C-alpha cells in the first residue's frame, strides 16, 4: 500500500496562497476583458451615430481623403453655391462659398471626432454637440469646438474636384 505524503503546515499554506492567487488572477483577467469590451462597445455606438452622408465610392482609411489620394471627390455640379457636400467615406466636406470657388476641409469635428453632417447658409454643422464652422475657411462659428476644421487641398479639373 502506497500512502500520499502529508504536506507540512508551511506547504499547505503555500498551496492555499497559490490557489487564491490563481483565482484572483482569473477574476482580474475577466474584469479587464469586461472593461475593454465595455469601452469598445461605447466607441462602436459613437461611430455608428457619425454615419451621415456619402458621395464617394471608395473606402476611407481614417484620414481625410484617405486611401483614395487623387480620386475625384465630387462633380462641381454636386456642390451648391453657399452650401456644400459631406463625403463621409472620405471624411471630407467640400464647399462652394461663392460661385466657382471650391474649398475642402476635414469632415472630422475637432471637438470629439464626429463627422460634420450639414452644409447650408455658409455654415458647416456637427450633429453631435452642435459646433458650427465657416464653410469659407473652416473657422469655428459656434462651440463647443475650439479649433477649426483642417483645410484639405483640392484641385478642380473641368467638372471634377479631387484632392491636390
Ligand atoms: Fe462635433 Fe462635439 S464632436 S461638436
């Protein structure tokens, strides 16, 4: 008959500590995963609310105009005088403050990163918290944003507007 060795009291304590430590780590890991999943969920919801308008057929890369350098953004006839168009897939807003004068800006609001959604009356509006920017130069007309929209260089060739 073979008998198991009986652990000394010190060995028994060490086993208990390892057991408790393992359980704490396992619970901690689950907690971290839960927190990360929670953050991800919040961000996904925020991004979903940003999708407004399209106008381009390619996919963006996270930067204004991203991934489609040089490809046309819009036709000049699509941009109303005094207004503009948000090209969500490219994260660019193109405006025409006066006839024949086309401008472009990042459509990413500098406040918290929503895409601007409307251009009318010479104003570009962010739907998330109500910031308003000038369609002429991207400057802040109304907060909470305190930085202007970044300018995007464009070129107009015939009836086509493309990133410069
Ligand atoms: Fe545009 Fe807040 S993200 S106003």
